[in-house]
C-alpha cells in the first residue's frame, strides 16, 4: 500500500510539468514556477528610485519599497521569527543599488552605506529565511538570491539583469522581446528554443539541488545549479553556472 502511494505521488509530480522531484516524493506543485518569477519581476521592475536615494548618503525617509513584500509572492518562504528583511542603499556617480540584510526586530535600521562599505551583519540574509520544505520553497530561495536585490538599480548597477526562465511560455516571451530596441540574433533564438527550461529540484536527505535556466544580456543563457542545506538554516553550499547559449548585447553603461 505504501509503495502504491509513493508511486502515485512521484507520477503526479513528474506529470504536472511544473517540477521534477527525484527524492523524496512530496505533494504536487500547486502553481507554475514561472508565475512566481513573473510576480517577482513585476515587484522589482515597478519601483522608481526615490529622489532621496540619489545622493551621496542616501537616507530612508519613509514610503520606500519594503522588500518584505516579496513574501506575498514567495509564499513558501518566511523570515525567521524575530527578524525582518531590510536594506541600505548605496549611490555614487557610477550607479546605485540596494544591499539586503536580515534585521532583528529589536534593532534600529541601518541608516547609510558610506564609501561602498558598511557595518551590516557578516552572515548572509538568506540564512534567516525559512523554507516550508516543499519543492517550490527551495526554488523560491534561489529566486530570492538572484532577484532580491534587483530593485532601485541605477546606471552601472543595471548589469544585474539576470532573468529566470521556468517554462516554455517564459522563454517565448523573452525571445519575442527586445532590449534597448534590439531583438536577439536569429541564431541565439534558434539555439535557445532547443533548451529544456523545466526546473529540476532534487531533495536529498541533507541537501537540496535546484537547477534552472537563466538569461542575461551580458552573457546569454546559463543553467544555474544551486546546492543548499535542506534543513534551516538553508545555507547555500554551492552555485554553478553552465554556459549554454552565449550572447552579449555589446552595450556598456
């Protein structure tokens, strides 16, 4: 009876087309992973840099983007109790970008980043983000790592443009789009269409491996493979980038 139930769960996951789970079996994914990526892109891409951040010592005045909104999209993640997700903003004539950190709720927020260095905690903020143990929760951790600091990007910081592709529709939209008025070359699009863009999530006894396709205008298509601890804290043990279809837009900010 137990073997029958396990076989049914594995078949349901693989047949869903949303995720490949090799070990152990878990409930099937409820929502497409590409929807999660698209929702994150909508959150980060819709943010306009506040004027108070366009200064040598950017200060929060209130009303700026709250990265805890991510958890309305990354619904299988939450901050460790007693912590909140916060950031400081760095700006100079070369560009501007946020730096995320996990802030204890009883600690006042950091105010500024001076000269490109800061006094933020040395431990990575993702070490304070908890996954619920579902396959999509580990995928969401990788999404947060790649996309979490892609808001309020200014000038040279826009090199941080890595996009995650999690299904064929996401790939088609990327291939049909343009960047600064230019479409991808025909040979790049042709090679990209041959890619298997379905994410693969392998849950082992102690570690989880999450593999998916990414794209950047300054490098092309890559397969990113994350290895992380299964149990909290979900420390990222390794990230590998395999070049699949090279491309460079040739634009320098």
